[in-house]
C-alpha cells in the first residue's frame, strides 16, 4: 500500500497476529480492517472528532487504551476564549467497544456523559450530552458531518516493527452543520462555516511514545481545504501522515516535516518546515491535559491558532494559507 494506487485490500494484522506487511504505506481510501486482538495493555484505539467554525472549536473522543477507556469532550469559544473540558475514565473500558472499520457506529452512555458517533451512508451524526459541564451548566451537541462517497482521506500504516504498528485515518475538511448548546449559549454550525476532522487510530504501541500533530480546515480561495501534519512518532519508519485535502482530493506530502517551537513557552510562534512546506503557526490558546495515574502518564500541549504560509502540491500548484484556523500539539506519553 505504498501509494494511492495500492488500495487497502487486506487486514491490518495477519493470521499470526503480526503486522500484515501488505498494509504498510498510505492510501486515499479508508477501508482497512483493523483486526488487532490480544496484546493486552499494548493496544491503543481511538475515534477523535474535532469541529471548528468562526465561533468555536469543539471536540469529542472515545478511546480505549486497554487499561481503561477514556472519553473526553471540550469546547473553546474563539471570541471570549472561554474553555472547558470534561473527562470520563472507565477502568478496563467496561462497556466501550471499538469497531474495526473507520465508518462504523460507536456509542457510550452513562449518567455523566453520552457520546454517539452514528454512521450512515455519506454522513456521520455526532450526539454529545454532558449534564454537568463547568460553571455554565450542561452541554448538548448535535452535529451532522457530510462526505461524498468518492471523497478521499489520508490513511497510513506506520510500521515500527512486526509487533508494534499504527493505522491512522486522518479526515479533515469535512462539512459540518448542527447546534451546540453550552449553558445558555447556542452555537450554530452553518453550511460553509463548520468543518470537521476525524482522527481514527488503531494500533499496538510501545510503552513510551511522543508525537506532534497539526491540522486545520476551511475555505481557501473558494476551495475546501484541510491539512494534516505529523512528526516524531513516524520518524525512521519510511512513512508519515503529511498531506493536504483539496475539494475532496488527497495530495500526499512525501517529505517528513520538522517542527520548531519553544517548549518553555508554547504560545510563541511555531514553524513547520520541509522541502515543500513552509508554514508558521500562531497560537492563541493553550490546552493542557496531564495524566499521572500509576502506569499511565501523559502530557499534552494542544495549541489552537492560525496557519499561514505555503505548501507545494504534487501538481506543482502552490497552496497559500492565510490564518487558517486549526491546532498543533506536542504529546509525550507512557501508556
């Protein structure tokens, strides 16, 4: 699966429980079957959704890391910079079942948090309810995400070894409409203003890991554009998760990118560089998420802000970005 012409036609894992070597590489299609099993404590699975508009950034995630399931929801008001996050930790993931395919429904419900990512042909419906969500009261979201059947995405299998590997499907620049009610404040995602990004991950990880990830979506010169950039976790594998979606078509960036930022002050300007990438990222808000629970330790610095600069597409066209809203993160984990 080294390029777009080699479609996912196999499962991620072979009959011996090791990485299927034919799945290694990237594709514009998301139909790989993530059939990992066993490997207790090492499996990591998540469905992360993030939605942006001119008013907000909203995210909801269902994840399962073998020791536990972790569900989290957060919202950021782009005008007031109000932010709140709620996390639900479920020991050993009781009641959380992660599907093997990208476009499969996944739900969880409790008295504290209900999350549903409901799949149907050409649509995903996100429903989130948190009765207690900070000082403003409750949160309720209903979002409909639309994608054409022939819309491409960035799908990569990263091979650390035959026993440690990751499949990721990154799907930015998806149209999103709906409503989010946070306390008395209602946010409406209008057609052409709301964009969603999916990060679907299934893999078998080593205990220690670190990564950078950046993404942004929006309209650029009347085109629907989404970027995805990564680093650290793919180093030395011969693969990366770098690419641009333009009007539903994937332009893969084969070069690894370098990330330059100040770990003593994450709110300073970032630079992301490669042979065909010259971007700056201007943070406006820092989300910090720290976990220190015995064998699970993680530190996430996720910055919300604006991408500007240029990306040279494979066609020779230069994609120029000017303050495209998205996020960039620095993540270190022992899990």
